[in-house]
């Protein structure tokens, strides 16, 4: 009888094993976070930048889940803490730390633990070697490049001295470190100009010579290295600016046109999708934009997503009835709905207290409100802050002396009004006519001279 039971057990074990031809496309992640009030950890795919899982944290701080794996690099987020992770198909990974002293308590075990420990240590040495970003970009060209080379060497030294990492991974990572160096190098001109407040600044002619002759269609490097992806994207954007000026077309259309020339399907599909995911909601040339994307993207899942957005955006065309918000809290007291505001043109500013570009538009918006005071237009600011920042919203209205009608959306990013307008980034500005119909679902910013032309055409 015992032999029979053993035979049955052995047969059961064998039957549970994946067949040789079956592909394991999942990984198991678990861990424990001490001293945290967080209810969940979130896993992000670092290739697509999409959220792939919400994992509940139990009362004792433990968590566990099975992840479907489509790439190798992920990030675990707990509150404001991020942990970069290398997770391959079939792997089992465990993460443990005290949230009050994460850097000194982080423990990574299981599959690829050496690589994951390396990634954690790499982040520390980069932060320590980089120092203050503003001070770094304020350096002159020679000092800036020397600083970057020092960061690069520190990363390379750490990688080389780390044992038990495959040569294949080390070779890919060495290239990634170099791409990261080059990617940061190309940021020097805009960042130095920003910090020195010299918008006309340009680096010397040979400053970016190291970026010449880089193959922009290396699929393996594109899949592995975010630095390489940044270089490819920047090269396209730079060339798109030239093409846009030459052919008198919009920058976003020029970018898509250049992207369609890429021969590698994986690279082309990702660049097209990344450009369209948010760009389709901002473009002033919806039909041409969508046509360029849909005629050249061969990824069916991406196509479905962008087509869904496109169909929704068509309902936001000029002259269409505007989506409505109902009973948004009004800082002046009570609540306000869109229907309460009919009879005047409405210029809506969708913003949040944490949004730097939103705050940068405030002086121009206040100037505009003053110039058009008493005319047939109302200026409405709708905050999509989370409820925890409600008091911060009220304080900023006072501290910044914000004018117009100040409203607080009912569910931040997930407010129905925000979702119906497909708002993916802020600030966002919307212009509605006195009958509640859309004039422009993506109106120019207050600081944009085009807005003055638009408002003058309305004969307010």
C-alpha cells in the first residue's frame, strides 16, 4: 500500500511539471516591508512604463503575487520608494526591508539576487557620485564631461567587481552604462541653458561627437537599455524639428513621419506607441496623426488602444457638446457644475498644486484674467489634486492670489470629466462656447501667443 501511495505521489509530481514545449511566462515575487502603513506595492514595467500589478500588503507587512513577465526590468513602488528589479521568466524573487531605513535594511534573495543587489548598489553610487543636479549642469563643458566620465567609471568599476553575474549580462550592462553617459551628455545644452537662464545657450560644435555613428536600430540594445532608447528618441526628435521647419508641418507629425522609416518593427512599434499614447490627445492634427500611426504600427494591442482614444477624441471635435462635470467644490463656497456656467465662453485650466508647469502658467493666466475682466468669458481652474492635498489647494489659492473660479475635481485623475476629455498630462486647457459646445479641447496655454489670437477671433 505504501509503495502504491508513493507511486501515485511521484506520478502527481511529474504531471505538475511543465512539459518541455511549454513556455513559463511568469515569475513569483514576495517579500516583507516592516514599519509601513502602505496597503499595497505597485509593480511597473520599466520598458513600457505601465503598471502591471497592485499587490496587497498584509497586516504583518508581507506580500506575494505571480507576475506575467514580458520584459526583464521592473520597478517596485511602495509609497515614494522605488526598487529597481531584474525579473526573468520562471524566477522567484524575495524583497525585504524596513521602510524607515530602507537603504540599510534592503535584502534581495532568490533568482537573480546578485544582479538585483548590483542594481540597488548601482543606484546608491550614482546618487553619491552625481551630487546636486543643478550644480552638475552649471559646470562648464569640460568639467561637466569629466564629471560624467567619473560617474561612468564608478558604475563600470562596481559592475566589474561584482561576482556571479553572467558575462552576457555584464556585456549588455557595460553598453547600457555608456549609453546612459551619452544620454546625459546630450541633456547638457537644454539643462545648462535652463539653470543659467540663457535660452540661447548652445554647446560647442564638437561637444556631442561621441554620439555620431550610433546605430539607431539595434534591437537588443533597445530592449535592454533605457539610455539607448533615449538616444534613439532624441535623435528622431532633433531631426523632426528640422523636418517640421523645412516642410512647415507640426513637430508631432514630423516625428511620426521619421519614425515610420525605421525598419525594425519592435523599435518602430514602441516609438510610435509612446508618441501616440499621450500625443494623440494633444495633437492639433488628429486625422493625420492617427493615419500615420495606424498605417504603420503592426502591434495589434497598441493599435486597439490608440484607436479607442482616437474614437473618443473625435467626440471632442470643435462644435461637439462638452462632457460635463457636476457639483465640483467651489473654493468661494458651495458647488459648481458646468451647466451653471452657460452663457459665457469658458477657459478651463486643469491643474494640480504639485505640477510645476501648471504653476509656471499662473502669472500668464492672471494677466489674461485681468485683461479680459468684464468680457464675455469666465476663467475656470479645476484642481485634480488628491483629497490629501485639499488643504494645500486652498492655501495655494490664497498664497498665489489665484483669480477666476477655483474648483476641486471629485476624483482627481479618475474624475469622469477628466477621463472623458482623455487628459493624460497637465496643465491642460479647454475652451467652451456659451452654449456648452467645444471650441478647442486642447486650447493654447496662457503663455502661448496663439491664445490671444484665438480669443480675439471670438470677439468677446
